[in-house]
């Protein structure tokens, strides 16, 4: 891919806010710069929304809500389906744009386009399947009608690490259910969301149904929107710390909330596991998206009898990974999102080594341009190490050991988080026991990647509230109404 191709693509991405179906400047002409983390260069300068712009966007969503809610489900479905088709036609552009603003390898960006697109296709199909029920009550005194209606105007705050998929898996079910949207994409990676909304516009989405307000002052812009009594739904993907604050703000208006928050995923390898398959799963669960995923395996809990062999095998694989700018086809590890992410990865590695862990490979930031950190393997990580408690969000694979099944369960559950877990065993009964005992909302049994648009994504404990995807996903945007009709 040439620089000229990259420039031509970037110039196709609108630089304005999208409010009421129009691309407009931010209040006072405010702008923010979007950088390529592999070069630190500014690749696009876009509008930077103010709090007043946020309220203008909510005004537009509120104005469009009644008409969109009354739009036939088939029409809503057709618009989403057309948007999916347009995304397939532009999938290479979408992938390259994502790599430029976020840094992930182009092959993974293509995977995210396919994954993110599936939410659009899935919910285009779910839009026409919203149903209720009708029947006589048990006393025989009347008929019960149970129906579903759109919740109403919804506000989305999305993260930087999966800039397309996090937008599609929130926007698509909302539109399918008949809800209008204000979305605040991340300041670090807003271009993929803008690109997708341009496709929705091309697909025939009516004005005001989706409004986009990138901003460098997230808290100041979000607070008045959340406090507005016209808003009925808040959905956020990000850290647990920020999620707690947003839940508190949403409580004032008793808003419906969906929270996909932090993770500390255990990856448990039992002594009977197929180690080659476990290593394949580990590479996918740890290094996908350069380790910058809430579903990334954070703690590798490996039986003491196979820990050395597992560490040797993963180190061999890691040493074969290529680091570089994600636009190169053979690159496996792109840059981390910013210098803070690099500093955190180094800090966690240093702490673990200082407590007795063995550094098998990596462990350092790369000198020069860009925010690169070597893919790293640590073995014999000791209890109390920060890397076992904190979400790493980087390419660092940390191995601790266990002796018994009860130890494995205790270690896996020893966290306030509960998003996803991974278990490798060839014992079917043990696998079923792990399904019952591990305190997570999702689990991969002999699988290193679990996400699918047709499945409910979400966690327990402090990893969140609600589910995205699957048949469950659309119900986050529907309210249930019961009507009694007396029998004659």
C-alpha cells in the first residue's frame, strides 16, 4: 500500500460532526488530531465536539425517535442489510483505515471488518423477529398482551481498541429495535466509526437517527447528555473505573445501562491438555490486537507438570513474530496505542521479574519512532505480582502454575473481574465442571477466541452489565409492555 493510497483513503473520511443528517463543524471550529501510532504522524484533523454540540446531537436523536420507532421493521432491516453490503464492498478500505488509526496488523483489521460487519448483518435479521405474546391469564378473566417497544434515544461511548466492531455492535441492535443514537467514538480512533456512519448514510438512514460526536473532552461532553431526561439508554465499553462513574451518573435518570468493562481473563491449561492446541489458542487469546483486548488472556494458569514445555513452545512461537507497521502484510505485532500503554507494559514486566518471574523473551520497548513493545513471555510468575491483578493490555504472556483442579479454580476466580475464561483439557467431565465453577460470562473450552455476533457477549462481577450480540443483544434496546384486555 503506497502513501498516496493511504492519503486518498483518509481524504474520503469526513472531518465534521454528524448531527441531524448533516456534517457540520464543531462549536467554535474546535478540532482534534488523529495520529498513526506506528509513526506518530497526524493522519487526519477532525471536528472536536463541545458539550453544546453533544446536546445538539441529542436534540436530533430525540426529534427523529418517533418516526424511526414507527418505521416498519422490514425497512429498518433493509437499511442495515444495505449498510452491511456496502461495508463488504469497502472492506479493504475499512481495514486499512483501522490499521492507520489504531495500528493493528492489516490481517487482523480485515478480521475485525468481517466480525464487525456480522453485527450489522445479524441485527438486520433480528429486526424483523421482535415479538410478543398473547394469551388468557390463569384466572380466565382477561387476555394478556405482551409487546416490545424501543427504549428510545441512546448514547454510546466506544473504545479505541476495536474501533469498527465496537461501533457496529452497539449501533446495529439499536437501529434494529427502533432506537435513535448519539455515539461518541474515541478521540484516539474515531475514523472507523465516521467511515461506517457514512456507509449508513449512503444506505438510506434517515436524518437524525444516528449522530456522531468525536471529542477530546469526553467527560464534559458526556455528562450533560447522560443528565438529560430525554435520554433513555447508555451503553459503554471501557474500563471498570470509568464504568462505575457512568453508572452513578446514569442512576440519576434511572437509565437503562449496558456496561462492557475490564477483564482479567484466566487461561487454564490442565496436565491432560493437547499442548499444541493450547499453544495455538494462547497465541490467539493473548496476541490478537497486540494484546489490547478486554478478552485477551491475562493470566496463564498452567499445571506444574507441563508448565516448562508450554513456556518453551510459546516462547518459540513468540520469537518468530514480526514487529512493524501494521500495513505490512507479514507483520504480527503492531504498535501499542500510545506511550502510556508502553510504559504500563514495561512497569508490569519489571514488577514481575523483580518478584522472581523468569523473562523468557522480550520485555522492552523498541527504540525509535512509534509506540512498539516487544512480544514478551514471563514464566514462574509469583503470587502478588501486579501482572496477575491488573489488565495488561499489551503483548505480555505471563505464566503461573498450579497443582490441583481446586487450585486452578481458586486462582482463576481470584479477581473482581469476570468477562471471559479459557480452559484446555481433554477430560469432558472436567470441562463441564469448569463451565459451572469459573465465574465468567463467557468461556472458551479448548478455544482461544470466543466472540461471535450470534452469541451474547458480556461478563459478570465487575466486568459489566448486559449483553451484546445474539438474540439477547436486541433486548437491551427494547422495553416490555403488558396490557390486560378483560374477557367478556
